[in-house]
C-alpha cells in the first residue's frame, strides 16, 4: 500500500508514504497494524491453549490415596484365628484305677475239711490229676495238710489219705513213711525213696 494516501486511524492525518507511518502519531500502517494484531492474537491463543492444557493435565493426574498421606503408611492387621488351649492340672486328672489282686480266702472243701483237726480250714490249693483229687488246706492254728482222694470214688481208708504237709519251694510236700507226695510246678509226683512211682499233670480246680 506504499505510495497510496491513507488516513491514520488514530489522528486522522495523512500518511507518510516513504516511512509508511502517520506523519503525526507515527502509528503503523494499516497492513502492518493488522499483522501485528494478528500476531498478538495468536500469541494470546497459544498462551490460553497452554493454560487450558496445563489445567486439564493437572486435573487428570490421580490424586494420592488418603491412606498414603502422612509420614508413614497405614496398615490393617488381619485378624488371626484363635486356638483353644486345654490345660490339664494334676488335680483334675483322675488317677488310674488299679485292680485289686487280693482274693478272698476260700474254705476247705467239705470232703477234705471233714478229716482236718477241728473240721475246718482254708483251701490253699484244690487241683486234680487224671486219677486223684488233691487238696491243700491250712487250719486256723496254721498247720498245713495234704488231702488226696481217688476221683469218682467215695472217701474210705483205701481211696483217701490225709497227711501233715509243709511248704517247699513253689509247692508243698507230705510224707507217709517211705512215700513222699510232692505238689508243685503243675505236677503231682509220688515217690518211694529214690524211685518215682507216678508223675502226673496237676490242674487247678476252681
């Protein structure tokens, strides 16, 4: 537009074609003024765009969890399962029951007691062999007697014998002259001197 007259928008004076400025107020020519205004507008738009972008970027950032605030993080302790402890004291524990080994004394059988002094006594052993019934009894005064009877036969002088006896080892021994009756170890042994007349297995009865 240089060389063409134009009027200054600010003061109304004619232009200076050579300087391209108003002669009075020295403002820019209309073309340059528009270019400058456009540049200023673009600059403002750019600044505004950057500002809006910054706001959006800041707003899009995730906020820290409230639980993470403070100098130390907060933790929740999980609940642990409880266990039941059973304590047994000596007072609450019942003592073991020990069965009694004591047995009541048995009276001497009537067939044998009939031949005892006083007619009564305590049975220490009642047993039998294949041929004989053997009873060891103790009288109230402490004496021990051996009673032997043939099985299945009534008591008589030929089928029955009663002799004083004494404890010997794990059994008893009764002597009748040369004859010796030994009861013990589950055996009934009858001997005469050094000769063994019989050796029978003895089984406890009752």
